[in-house]
C-alpha cells in the first residue's frame, strides 16, 4: 500500500492538537472532511489511531507510533520538493541557518569567494525550528545549539561557549561575579526548560513545578523584553547575551553547568559537495574562534 502524504498531514494536525475542530481550522477544511480522511487512513493502515469520547480525543498506541514516524516522513518529503525546485534553477543556491549570537559571515564569505556564481543566503533560526529547517530542506546546513532531536540529521561539533543568566539590571544577583544553578531555582524561567535541563532537574528534585510562560515566549528579543520588565530570567550562551547587550539588563556567568555546544548540521544522507566544503570551512573558522564573536572555544 502506498502512503497518502495528504492523509498523513491531516493525521499529524489532529494528533498535535488532539482536537478535530481546531485541526480542521488550521488545515482550512471542513471538519467532516477531516474526519472522513482520518477514517480512510485508519482503514488503509487497518489500525485505530484515535480514541474519542466526551472527555476529548487521545492517541492510541498505534497513533503515537505513527506520529513519531510521520514527522520525519513529512519533513523528508518537503525537503525532496525543495531540492527538486532548487535543482531546476539555472543559478545554484546554498542556504545557511544560524542561531542568534552566532556569526557566520566569515565562513559564508569564504564559500562565496570560492564560488562567484553561487547564490548564498542565510536564515536566522530559533530554538524551536533550528533542526526542522535542516530536515525539511529550508537550509542546506545549520549552525545549531544542542540539544536537538537528531532524527534525520547529521552533525559535527564546532565549538563550545559559556552560558550566562540574563537578569534585570537591579536584580539582587546582578553584581555577582558568577552564580550557581541553585541560585536560580526560585526564578521564573522565560524559556523552554528543555533548553536548561540543569534548572529543570533541580526544580524537579526539590519537588517544585516548572513555571512556564504562557504563551511560550519564542524569540530572544521578546525574552529580553520580559527580563527587563522583571518578569523572569533566561539562560543564554555568552555570545547571544553579548549580541543583545542593552543598559537595562545584565548577564552573570553560571559556573556549575556545562557550556553550550554548537554543531553544524545537515540533512541525513546528504553529502553534496558544497555541504562538505562548507563544513570544512566552518570547522576552520571555528578553530580560529570566529563564530560567536570570538567568545567561544573550539572543541
């Protein structure tokens, strides 16, 4: 049986929201149409994917497994389409993704100097999508901050850098030379706790509960605005904190947590010549301490 990617996309929309009505709105289709497509997919696969009752909608074990498999499948299909479109263009293109605080100019200029006819673009990514843009083909390579979901990507280590906590300028800890993660246990963390597992684990060990921002604050700029307004703190790599220097906030090193690890990532199974060449250039540039404004050390 051939897999119908449209039905898979419909399934993922419902599985991520666990609500047929909201999924239908997101997909811009009528809810009865969506329900029929899900039933058709269940018939194709000969499994039940959802349980629906008065309390709501939940995934069956088969549905949970399909969701885990469907995301990389859809990303691979999207990447295939993008690469086919790029291959049809007369001018070759190469796109580099990067996280805030990482400066990729040196490596990009070097590649451009070697290939004058190459159209090179850069894309700023975020904690939530830094690996997705690699998997789905929006970028050829990406500078990613660990940890990421490794599904469908290959990586090489580039560098490490110290992590700091960003505080309001008048915070009691603002005058410290350094702090420990325990000093931050009672603070409101304005980011996904998965980005600071040491803080998350400490709070859990103390029997506390994570206080997540609702809705989740996604961009660095928004997080820093919240810090300046005394609504919480964020833990960032040093280069990111330096890049966003402003007078109403400050940063203090957190001396008892591991450094931030930066790796170069590309879609698994791709060994296109330009990817390999850019990887060598990026490794050489990292060895000279250039990404991140010279605040990082190669590993």
